């Protein structure tokens, strides 16, 4: 941190005081002496309390992982600050970051640094640098100033918000244990039927009322409770629309990432297995797994996604889907490979649902330096092609549902659960 320098107030106090004192002596005006005495005394007090040690400042953030829209305190630490009386902090404006106080400025006494803190709130998911600020220290009586010095920001991993809750059953679960009602008979709490006793049946399953009425032993059968698998396929070929943060309009990438995070959190909360498969762009996939540790890995992978080029030539996608797994493809449906793969999976009997993440307002591209009329015409033609793709998916029995938060895919999952299970792909 740079050394101490006299403030403008100290220089003005010395100049005004000496000029007033000299004028009072030369012209014999006691009023000038009285007027200049105040600034001169303040300047003298500032010089007397001149600091001797240069302080060191750094900042820390209370969290390394935060959900978008939440806030974290930005704590400033001052070492060798015995000569510091006042600390002024100014946070540099950054995209998708809110600060409290709203203007990002805070000036407090050094003793109040632990009580009055700046609060930063990232407004969009991703790995973001937050809390870049300038800090200045002032000595008693405002005589000397140290700084301002740039304090670098801290990298904060911001996970997407979760807005999905569902009561729909998973289509055809085939795991070992879980919370979903299976079509198979097994150990569970859901009544399946009553049948005649067979060797190997548990005695506690005997239905005595039916057995006494019929004269033969009968047992109550239940449906097994199994877990399911969820494969999240996210389209990263491009971003359409503009993002306004957690409180503003959403781009196609915002909808895709937030929908994937919401579905993953819901699935893990019900004991299911989840996997992430990014298509296009730059991202790392996550293998099938369950539990909170696995969920943190998956959410961390979602914060690192980057889009690629929507004009890449992509052939047919090969997705390895195990038995009992449901495929959720999240895409604005502007790349043919996504719809082709969805139709292939549906025809092979794999439960698949396509979640449309194109923004409701359309997500038209920014024309930039190009002719706006030509860009608008090209976009309208692309939207018309997309409508044909949607009709083709519906005709092939592949459901398409727009993402709108809680309950978006419930009805689709119920219809898939009522279908006869197909083979694994």
C-alpha cells in the first residue's frame, strides 16, 4: 500500500491559517485572526497526529460457493492500522453483481469495520470475480491519506437457482431401492393385489381376513420401490437472447442451466441417480451418481459451461442410456442433431422428454454491424424451421415441453410412466 500523503484539507488548513494570521498582523484585523484560527488548529492537530506506520489491507469473502441471488459479506482486514481512524471503501461496478449499500460506497471508523460490511450479491450463475474495490485510509483529524489502493476481487462459484418441484412418478424405475413405485411386485408400501399363498412368502404378508373367508391362505402383494436414473443432456451450441441476471430476462443458456440444476436437485432429493452430458461448447460431463456430494459436483460443472458455435457440423449423437433411466434433453431446438437424437431414443423405447429452453420473447440475435432487416428475416426463417421440428417430434411420440419452472414436466412424466416400458438403449 502506498505511504501516507497530506490531504487537501490539511493543505488548505495550513494555507488559510497562515494567510489569515499574516493578514491579521499586517492589517491589524482581529477578525481575520479569529477566522483563520479554526482551520489552523485543525491542521496543527492533524500534523501532531501524523501516522508513522503504513497499513496493509486485504479482503475476504465468507463463501466460496453461493447460489445466484444470495449475498455474502465482503470483509476488509486492516493490519498495522493503529494510526487509521477512517476507512473508505468503493466497490467497482461489475456486470451481474449487486452491492449493499446500493452505490457500493462505505465510509466507517476502523473500529466499526467488523460491524458494518459490504454485501455482494451475484445475479447470474458461473465462476465470477466479485468484490473488486478501492480502499483509502485516513488518519485522525483527516490530516493524512493512504491510498486509494486497488483490492483484487475474489473468485466465487455461483450455482444456478433451483425452481422445480414435482410429484410425478419416474417412468419405469429399475434401480435397487428408491422412492418411486415400480410396475414390479416387491417389497414396498403400495398395494398391488391379493393372491394365493406360495412357498417362500413372508408370514407377515398373510391377509387373514381373506384367508378365513376363503378357507385358503392368501397374501397381500405390494409394488417395489426403486430408484430411477436421469440423464441431463444440455445443448451448448449457442446462446439466444440476452441475460438480465436472476431478476431479469433469461437467455436460452440461462434457462438450460437453471432447468438442469433444478431437475438434478429434485432427482437427488428423491434418491435418484443423475448424470450430465453437455453437447457442444466447453463443459465437462458428470457420470451417473447419487447423493449430495455428487450433486455438488454436477452443479459445479454447470457453473463452468461455455457455449460453442451453433454452426458446427454435428452428426448423430451417441448416448449410452441404461435401463430405468429417463433422458431429459434441454435445448432451444435450433440444432438438428438434438431433435434427431431425441427421435431415435423415443423409437428405441427410452423415456425421453425434450425441454424447450428458447426464451418466450424469441431470443432474436443482435444484428451488430449487419443489416437488421436481413438478420430479422433469417431469424424468422429459422423459427419457421424450428416449428416444423416441433411438429416432427410430436408426430414421433417425443414430448416437447417449454421450461417454466415448477411443474413444467409433470404431465409429460405421468404420460411416460403410463407407457409400456421399452428396452434399454
